[in-house]
């Protein structure tokens, strides 16, 4: 496991921080595949559809999917949160990533 660089001062002042390269690319790709499967679309955009999207108002209710649990349990992600909170005693949870708006604060 490589060292995770967290700007704790920025987090303390702004309430958020961007930590790059924390979750393995393969795990991120699996989440994208899960979302595309849920929406019945292809990753390359060759199968555009809006079928079923309206009923969820932008929320993708897949918070229990294994691909998301894999990202939550990433050792590097744990290391980043441990650095932010100055504690190794953390719980893996599903808080609100399933309600993400896919917009960043930066």
C-alpha cells in the first residue's frame, strides 16, 4: 500500500478535500459498469436510453452493490480517512454515495 497524501489543513478549513489515486482504477471501472448496467446503457454511448431514469430523479439505488462495497473497503481509502480524522478506528458505511450528484466542489 502506498502512502496517501491528504491535505488535512485544507480539510480543516474548507470541510472537504480531494485525495487522488485512492481507489484502484479497476474498482472504479467496476462501479461505472454497475451504473451502466443499472441504466441499461453502454459505456461508449452506443445504446442511449432514458427508459426508467425519470422515476429515480437522478438517484441510482445501487448502494449495496458489491462494486461499491469494494471501493468503500479500499485500504488506501481507509488510510485517507484515517489521516483526515487522525484515527485508525473507522467504520465502513454506505452513507450517501448512492445519492451523488456527480459534481465536484472544485
